[in-house]
């Protein structure tokens, strides 16, 4: 993703048509690196976002805003003083740099009209928002840059504003066919063509550079010295045509989406290097940018929450697996109980013939038809009867341990299955409400300690995945244990079909029958979904059990998502992305 100079040109063109000659009504600063300007318009109130965040610096119009702090930051107060009531007289982009300057006419301290510049520099972690007076001096900035941070350029109140250091790149809008070809021919090293464009022209991102090459050479990636004269001409035509569109403001804002519909990138034009099915056009670049960044922010928040819960679950899984290993070792030792009983009985039967003071004794095992012998270790300080009593005590203790450890092993395995199911459901979360339900479940089960100060509102019930089979049947797939319980025990009817992978953590799947018999195609598609939304998604011949919903019960006291069922059949399927994509999805 790149908010490059070409995309900024597209944004500025829209801003000029929307906010030029409008007055600034309000200024807000909800985040340490974000400013919102509320601009009065005849028809509506427009909101302009300027963000100098490290990850997503940008400028565009928005419809939604964020809550404001009770006490405005100092930079916000300063902007209110200088800009409130001011008229936006121009918006410019120096050459093709990632810099936008908003020229605002307002009164100065003497009451005279003066032009101030609100400058946003979109440059990753060096992004900034700077207010400059009519004499070119910095009034203030959202980020101060002193000499210890940069020896090249300081951004501090009172200093004369200077733009970021030039990188000796050319302005692509000023290029001619001859100068373009001369540059490429002058290259002494065989660099990739797209890298030559990227390193020599301002305002071009790697994706834009490759798009220019793609339009000329299709999907070929070539070294600059490998170009034929014909290919050089084609590349020149592609470059000039691309920036003619920029000069003529023939923008067509386009968002790139992945196979699941999530945003991947944003472009000022339709970029031909991607399939048309992955591109979505917008009539407004601001609308596209707001949709893109709001979804990216949502996914980042989702990733942060799932990352925390995933670490918590994996830590508990590791603890349970270590505990299980210890219990298995104890079980192995406890299985020697019969040996201790045998030794005690043999010592008791032969006590009269065993002298005291021996370290071990060899006795005939009268339980063995072959008359084999057994070597029994002895405590030389004790009599044979006392040694026998010690072995009977060990037998009794081992016998009790065997019963106790066997139960503990069963509980540990159940907990491991439960945690693995939770981890699997966490990986399927697509909404914050899904993650919140997993959090609530972990808290209720004691894996997360609730503090007395913590008051979390109960999350609104999240919705399961909804698919339509090729035969028109509704198929629902749970995303987490709470959802699985609601789907199976409350949403599904008695005669609906319930599916789940056999002995594999995964989602509950329901086919809504509506009283109709379920065709085989629908059953197979539902089984594919059950296998795909399980830990066996990358396996082949995954067993999926299915039965009428009325055959599924939840034992008293069982953990969320845990059920028992009877009267079932099993179908074997091999899930794949292609097969799942072929099933119509509604949400």
C-alpha cells in the first residue's frame, strides 16, 4: 500500500472542487497526530482529516469522526486561534511531492488579512502537520523535530519553514519523450525498469512504477539494458500516457481487494496488473480512502486482540501438555502396583526361609506355571515381613494413584481439546464481537482474571457465517463456542441437520431443512464447510459426522461448545479454498 504523489494529486483535485473558498468552522484533535477541520458548505458540513500517523499518514474528507478529549491539546488550541473562520483560498501540491499545502486567508494579530499555510507532509514516520505564517515562519507543528532528531532539517516554532530535503528526482509531469528515453539510455547498470522509474521520478510508488511497466511490457520484468528499441518506445508511450491522465485529472479511484473481500491497496486509476474481479471503483477518492483506512484500522485492532488471546491460549496449552506429560509418567509408575503386590506376597510366603540383612533375594514366582524366579530388592535393616509390609503399602499407594492419575489425564486431555477448539475459533474471528465473545468465555472459565475495576459490557451476539448451498438451502457455520451453542441449541430446529468433524476441534454447522429432505450435494457442501472451518482444513479425507439436531445434547456442566450426539452417520471430504469459494456466502 502506498499513498504516493499520484494518489495525492487525485485527492487534491477532489478537495479543490469541494472545499475551495469555504470557511473553517471548527478544529478538533482526537489523536496526538490527527487533525479534523470542520468546513462550512452551503449544502453540508464537510470534515477534512489530516493525519500524520506513522502507519497511515493521509489527507481526505471523511463522514465519521472520533471522540474528542475533554481538554484540547495545545496544537489544536493554536489552530483554532489562527484558522477558525478562515477561508480556504487554495490547495497545492509542490510538483509531485507527497506534500499538500492548504492556503487559508484569516486575520492576523493586527486584524489584517494574511495567508497562512497548513502543510501536511505524508512521509511515513517523518510525517508532520505544520502551520506556517505569511512570512514563511513556522507557527507550530504537530511533531517537533529538533537538532538531536535531525541535523538536516529542524521543525520548530519560529524557524523558517523549509521543505523536506530534495532527493534529486525528476518531476514526471515535466518530462518529455526525449528526456525520458535519454534518462533510460544513460543507465550504466542493468537495473530493473520499474526500479529505474522509482529511483528517478518523484511521487511514484513501487506499485505505480510497475503499473507503467506492465502497460508497456505486460508482466515482463526486464533489466534496463535488455530493452529493445521497440520496447523502449512502448515504455515511453506508457509513461507519457499515464502522466497525461494525471495532468488532465482523469482519475478513477480504485480499491484492490483480496479473495475474501478485504482491502489490499488503493490506486488513483484502474491498475491493469490486477484482475478486474479484484478491483472496485469509487466515484469519490475520499470515500474510497475512508472505507480503506477504517477497514484497515478495524483489522489491525482485531489482530491486536486476537494476538493477545492467541498467546494466552498457547501458554495454557503448553502448560496443559507439560502437565499431561508428568501425569503420563506417574501413570506408568502407578502401573507397577501389581509388581509390588506380588513381591509382598512372595516375601510373606517365604519369610521363614529368608535371613535378615540381605540386600535382595531371589524367589520362585509360584503364580508363573513355568516356575520363573523373581529378584526382589530388600531393605537390609528390616525383616522379610517388614519388607513385605512396605511393598503392600507401595501397592496400595500406587493403586490409589492409578485411579487418581487416570482421572487427571482424562481431565487434562479434555482441557487440551477445549483450548485447541478455542484457538481454532479465534483464528476464524472476522469481527470484533467474535473476539469479544472468546474473551468473555476465557474470563468465565478462569483463564483471564477479572479485576474489580474492570467492567466490560456484554458483547452483542455475533452472527455465524451464512452460506447458500447449490440447492438453495441455508447453511450456518459457528465462529466460536458461544456461537456454536446458540446455533445448535437455540437457532436450529429439531429436524435441521447438524454437522461436526469427528474428534477434531471445529465449528458446528447447521443445514436449515425447512422440513425438506436434504440433497446429497447440499450435505457434501455443508461437510466441506465443517471440515474447512476446523483444525483439519489442510487434511484430506476429513471425517464429518452428521445427524438430526434433535440427536444432539449438551451435558450438564459442559464447557461452551461441548455437546454429545447419537444416531449419526459419517461422510469423508477433502476441503480446499476453491471448493469453499464456489459455495455462495451471504456474510
